[in-house]
């Protein structure tokens, strides 16, 4: 009973300090809290294609891949002769846990973190 009271007091203090805008000293693991939502409020959920978890859209990794039904060697020859080959895009969402587990995103040194790369799956 006493512990929860203390917790509530700490939470009140934390909220107060955060509201004052002097809470920069408080530990924060990521500047963007691990997502790209900003101050938007609520956002829609997407389902992870690997594990089925429902995750916020900005927290998930979006992987787009162009797929053709025709064999790539044959497609190249046909394209040289002027044929138009239909392709379609497959978009998959992967939750961040699966992305790390399957090596879609990897831990990078600080200097390489801001580089944007194509995600492959
Ligand atoms: Zn997943």
C-alpha cells in the first residue's frame, strides 16, 4: 500500500518535471521513442507478416519488393525487344522484433546509423 503511494508520488513528480521542460536529464533511450509518429497522437495498427503481431504503423518496417512472374533472364531479353513486362509490388510490414531477429535491420555503428538503405526480404 505504502509502495504504490510512493510510486504515485514519483510519477507525479516525473510528470511535473516533464511538463516544466527541464526533464532533459531524465534517461531516454531513443530521441524518437523508437517510432516516427511525432506529435500525431494515435495511428493505425499493421500486422507483422512474420509473427502476426499488431504494431503501430510507424514502429513497423515496411518492405516493398517488385516482383515479376516472368523469369528475369527471359524478361531482360523481352525488354530488349521492346516488350512491356507487367510487374507488381509486394508490400510487407515487419515488426521491429522480427526485423532484428531475421537480420532485416542490424545494429550499426553510430556513424552509419542515419544512412537510409533498401530493406530486403
Ligand atoms: Zn513480427
